[in-house]
């Protein structure tokens, strides 16, 4: 079960292990992650996005081809577009990429620092943390009948009062069902929960 407080605590630990920031894409399906968290310098993120680097990023390619952990300095990983060299100019001189999970729901995380290579013990800690985040955010296999009915009503355009009336329940009961669906789907809003339920073919 997803617990936001525990999840946030793990991200704070990741912050402390990655002085120059991190980027983590959890449960990437059809090239789109379920959740993304990043703390890199906004200038680097804008530069990376403007140039469409994600399509040519050697560490992303490595992450989809295998699981485990590797330093960015790994000489066996080609970087024909010089993306890692470019990253170094933004202070991301040393990094590690972690890949975990099945190819249909892969999690890829990268962490960076400016001063030195990551030590083996640090990499072990980061890898274990990324695995925990992956497991914690495993998409649900199903929703309850009550959650599906509540989400469907809102998806169809019903307001809370109308949806509650249609289902023969109180408005507070409807809100409770929607809240439990949001929690199950790790969504901040009902609209996000509806979209995720559709993406997972649960709705």
C-alpha cells in the first residue's frame, strides 16, 4: 500500500545522497512514467528538454536494455551525442543510473554529484532505495466495484450530488469512495485518478 509520508521520507534520503540532484521515472510504460520526480538544476532540465535528449540519452537507453546500477563513466556505454559531457557543464559531472523492474513497467533513476565518483556503498544504498520506491508505487491490479462506480459517474460529467443520487448513497460516502480511489491510484486529484484508471484499463 502506498504511504505518502514514507515515500516522501525516501525521497529526502535520495536528496541527501545526490548533491547535484536526481531524476526518477517510476513504472515507465509505453515510454511514459507513472510518476516522475526530479531535483536537477532547472536550467539543465530546460536544456535537456529543449534538445529532446531523452530520445538519445545513453543512460536511458542503458536503463531500458538491462537492470542494475552503473556509473556514467562506464566506458562500455556509448554517448555519441555527448550528452554526459554536456551535463558536466551544468555541474552534473559524476553520476549513477539505476534500472529496476520488468521492461513493461521499468523504473529508471539517475543521481548526480559534482565533486567525485559515487562510492560502491553509496550506489548500493541508492539502488536499494530505488527498488523500494518502485515496489511502493506498484500500480494496482484492480479497484473495488464502489470505487469504479464513483469514478465512472464523475468521468461521465456528474457533479458530486448527482453522482451520489445516482448511486443511492450520501455525498460524503461518494467523497469517501473517490478519496479511496485516489489513494489506491496514487493520484492527487479525481481527474488524475480517472486518467490513471483508464491507463491501467481499470475503468
